[in-house]
C-alpha cells in the first residue's frame, strides 16, 4: 500500500516477534519522523549485536568475550551449576541475586513436536563440564511447562547416578498472586510442595 | 543487565512506540539468533527509509519522489481534496477505493494541550492549493475525536465562506459491529445522522 521503502520497512518490522501489521506501520512512521541520529543509533545497535555478540564457550550464555561475565567472575562459586533454557533466563535469575554459582544454557528444551531432541541442546557440553569433579550441585531451572519438565527429567536421570546433588526450582503460587486465580495445576503443585511450619 | 551491545539494542528497541521492555528483550534475542542476512535487510530498510523517503511537496504525504503517487496520478480528480491528519490515513482511505480525488496531509490535529496550534499544521499550504479555483470540494476526514473535531471545525469556518463544498465523514455505527456494544456518543451520532429509507 505504501511506496517502496516505507512498505519494505513495514514488511521487515512485521517479521519481528510480537510486531503485528499495525505496530509495524506505527513503528515505520515513527522512524520516518524520527531524528536521523536516533535511527542511526538503532541501526548501529542492530549491526553491533550481530558483529560482536557471540555465545560463551563455557556456558552458552550471550557474551561479547570468549567467556561471559558470569564465567569470567572469580567470585562466582564453581561448584554449583544452574541449568537454564535460554540466555534471558540467566538474566531473570541474576535479577533475584539469590544465586552465586555458574550457569549452563541449553539453548532450548526437549520438544519432540518441534523436532528438538537432547542432541540439539548443549547437553554434551554440560557433561564435559562435570567431568573434573569440581561441580557438586546442579540446579535444573527449566521453564515450568511440558517441555521444561521433560528436559529436567531427562537431565536428572543422567545426573543423579553421577552422585551429584540435583534439584528443581519449586513450583507453587506466585508471590503477590491471588489463590483463587491460580490455575489448578499450579495450585496442585503448591499443595504437593507445602512446607511445614514449626512452632 | 546484559553485556554492552545486547543491552544497547534492548534500550534502542524500547524507545520505539508500542515496544515495552519485555518485547524489546524478545526482539533483541530474536535478532541475536536470526540469520545475519535477515538483520541486514531490516538495517537496510531502516537506512533506506531515512535516506529516500520525504514528504510530497504538494500534499505532505510520504513519497520517494518530489510528488507522491496520488499527486502524480493524472487519473485522480483535481477538483476534490480530502484533508487528513496523517499519511497513514491516506492509506486507510485508499484501501476503501471510494475516493478518486487528491489528498492534503495536515501532519496532525489542533491540540492545545500538546501545544499544537493551526500554525503547526500544513493549513497554509492547503489554502495555497485552493487559490487557483480548481478545487471545488473539500472533504474533512479528521479522526472522530476531540482534536479531530476541533481541527475540522476550524477548517470548515475558513473554507465554507470561500464558496467551497465542505463535508465531514459520517459518524455512526461501525459496519459489522454490534449496536449494544456501541458507546453512547457513537450511538447518538448514528441517530443524529439517520437516513430516511424511501419506499
């Protein structure tokens, strides 16, 4: 509907996740009217990310160095590894400031429907990291959904016989949530995992 | 939270309209994992739009030429001008295939709260276009909200005394809508503008 360059931009923006045709149009017009320096900064940021960001050779997290910030940090405990699906999960856990160990990013979860099996994830790299005996504890922090559960079960079956302490993040009611709005699976898990209060 | 380039990209994406912090993060990770050629196409589209797209010297619509596609088209009637707020309104009206005249894009609407007065809109350019007497009809197609109404009233007061046929788009029930869900102002307008059915 628009002339060449505007329509091209709307088409390209519309390919981004979560950007529908209306948003793409809105962003395109914003870009059209924007200060050229602002658009240049966005273009540079896109180019820089593709040019400079790679994956950490140890844990698979995003990084601008061969090793990521967490793997480079000597204050982080090398005895505990928290296994996650994606780099954004690392950021979510870092925000809690609860965890002082290292990470391992699988790059997804086992999903037979999407054709993702254990060999498509960075599981071999995880086993290599466990070989020298430094790591004694593995926390499985997959998403609390079918694919995440399947992946955690698969890994637990492999890791428990190796004599490691293996745990899974607790499921239950979200803090600040409302019991009556919790879905039945979550509420069921909250019952299952109830904790005794001692006097 | 992320290292340099990734965080920079999230920040820049978050400045786009309708893109919140979560969407910005999602898009950034999509870009990270995307084929470099796809990202290059987005970067090129952004650069091209800023380099090549300007505003039509006649009507103010977006264009890659000094004059836009509608103004260049000799089959479009030069006697009717449809005045709109933004270039995207031109696209919306073109989609209806109902209008075969020319456009005039004001670049916004009168909005005293946002500090936009008549002088900030392309109203002088409109008056210049009306001077040679070719145009006999002006359709005011502003948004049906307070700012749009104010702008239409302002223009009508100026244009009617010039002997032009001036009209405003009809307000009423949206086609395919449900009467019971129409807000009272729209329903009121639908009554006000009711059309007699002759036998």
